[in-house]
């Protein structure tokens, strides 16, 4: 019998909790963003060209190299 991996829980990151023009950095548990800033679609981004799917805010690349590193330890269940 092989390992049972179960069902994964998915959390969407929508940047709605950040203030306008906030550097995203490590604002979300388990993920570190580099070169990313939050911009509101209604002011800083053109809504018709960059319309976000999950809310009014989006992460925008400020240095032509946006990266997001996800850390597995934040996703594993804790035994305790």
C-alpha cells in the first residue's frame, strides 16, 4: 500500500489585505515575494488591461524579475 497524501488545502492570495503600494515581501505565511508591490487596479493599474480575477488589488513587478518562493514547511501539517 502506497502513501496516502490526502487532500490539499488551497489558500488563494489576493493581496486585498495590503495597503496601496505596499511592498509584498513576506506578507503571507509560507511565501516570500521579491520585487513585488501591491497596486490597486482601480487607480494604479489599467483595469481593462490588467484586471485582477480575485479582487481589486494585484502584485506588480517593480524590477522586471518578480519571484515568489514557497516554503514547504509552511504547508505541512504540524504534529503536536
